[in-house]
C-alpha cells in the first residue's frame, strides 16, 4: 500500500524541459517515486519491490501522465522495474549516481527521488548507454561465464594449497597443474599412488622439467586429510568446467541467432536429423557476419576480444553520434580542459568498463606487433611510459574500430604506409644527426 505522508516541495528556479518527468530511487525492498507536484495529492509515494507492486507503480505513473523517468542504476535492482516501464512505453533514463549527488545535504530516499525528478525535468541528466535486448542476453551470459571462471580458479588455488600442505612441489615444477601432466598426477595421487617414481613417469613428453626434478617434487607427506581436500577441489573444478561448457553452448546459440533473419534450414523429408552432423561453431565467421567487417585484421584484436565487445555494446553504434562520443564513453580520451588560459588536469577517473579493458589489452598486445601501430606503441612507451602509451593506443584503436563498424569498410593497413615512410625518414634523420655529432657519416649500403 502507498504511504500517505506529506513531503516538502522543492523550489524550482530553472525552466522545465520535461514537464512529464518522474524520479525513482530504487532499493532492495522499497522504491520511492516522485512525480510533478500538480499531478497528485501525494507527489511522492513508496512501493514494495514485489512484481505486483511494480505494476501498480507503472499504473500510477500512467495516471499521473508521466512519459519519462530517471532512476539510478543501483546494482541489479533496477532491472525488473526498467523492463516493466519499458514495456509500458515509458522512457526510462538510467543515470550515474556520481553525476547526481554532487550537491551535499540530499541523502534520503525521499529527497533522492525528488532530486532526480527535478534534475530530469530541467534536462540536467543524461541517460546511460544500454544496448538492445539481444545484446543484453549475451552480456548476461558472458558476465556469468566470467564469474564461473573466477570461481573455478578459486578451486585451483585450493588444489595448490592441498599440495603445499603435503609439501609436494609439482605445481611449481610444471607450468599448469590443470594441464595434461598435472591432472594425471593429481588423479593418481587421489587414486592411492604415492610412489614419486611412479608418479613422475606420468609426465608428458613435452614437459621441460627432467624426470629427476619431477620425482623430487613429488616427495612429500601424503596425509589422508589433505588427499581428501585435494579430491574435493578437483571435483569442484571439473564441475565448474562443465558449467562453463554449458554456458558456452548457450552463448553460441545466442550468437548464431543474432541478427539472423533467414529461416533455419529444414532437413528434407525422409532424412534423420540425428544422423546428419551439425556444423561446427565458427566464432570468426559469425562475428564477421554480425559486424559486417572482419575486425580481426586490426592489430591487437582477436575473436574473444571482439566477442566481449559484442556482448557489451553490440554491433549498432548509432547511439554514439560521433567518434569522439564513443571514445569519451570508453574513457580513453584526454580529460584535460582550459581555464583562464591555462591547461588544467583533472584526476584520472577509474573505470570498470569491460569494453575499455578490451581496447587496453589490445593496445598492450601491440608490443611485439610488426606494424606501424606496433612501432608507434613502442615509441610512445619509450618516451612516456607504459600507462600513457596504453591509453593513447587504446584511443587510436577505438577510433579505428568505430570507423570500420560504422562504415563497414575492411581494415586496410596500406593506409599506414605513408605514415610508416615518414617514421622511417624521421629515424634516419635522427641517426644521421647523432652520427654527425660523434664525427661519423652514414653511408647507404647496397645489397
């Protein structure tokens, strides 16, 4: 039931740009909603978070002639209400909490929703980016898969702990305890084999450590309680591997049907579907079909990184009106400004944007790349250090990505040929100047 309580009205001094705006403060168990003061006797109401009450909230907003609302993206509590309001045809604007609470003295649920309603009505709030529903489905699965991978790594650490407690150093001798050799030896230990020489014979021929070293690493105190914890850790790790595989299959189904308007091919009459093998999943072909261009040609990019970008923003970049807006959303462009003729530097904002991390990892991957972008990254790294070079190259890669996706043009590395020629001339001039200072002269050598 809605509460009947009087609340003080906010003084309005700015012209209203959205007279039918409402503000919503979302919580785990209660939601506070503020509408314009002239729409109802109680301009602020609270609703529980049950689905039935969320529909009552949407009905009340319709009754108050509200067509746009602003709410903070608090955890995941906003998602059910967002979907209900969006289905009712109400424009929902998710806003960043850091952009709202710059004015002190407004910290209560009632004042929060009133403050959101006021800022949204005068046009001082900007909606956060939210992709289409098909992208949100893949995004939820990809983030869930990331959590599964993290939890599987925890059980790998538990396996390391059990081996350390038995003073077995095999996980320090081989590179990965979850590889062929590591899992074979762990299974043998769980099965009751404790002879170091027999265990060492299970090593794969590709292991660089010698047989003697592996044997020394398997000499320890095989206590039953530690073998039991090792067994449970291995069982849990394999269980999470199965969950990850199931999640991968679900993601593949979403990617196969993404923007696929063609009907699924049907088998001819009289054929058995179980006998015909299904084609293998080719992530590269599907990503090229979705984006309309092969993005793996960009130095530093690979299929898994492009898949992460697809799961976060999709293939439609029309919501980013310009290339600069896209780079600003990624937080890879400079944030410097000017005041009184002087350049001011602001604190570098921290970001957890997964797309930003993809571009930063792609920039780091240019370290050994033999291209103009690789040479530029190494030059910037030598002059300015790694952090600044990574950000600059992430900015450049983001601009290249935006241009290719919006224009559907293939990546052409010959465009950088002129820049590469200029770079070589600069390096030659630098060498000639250095040689002249030292009393030498450079002579061109012919093969």
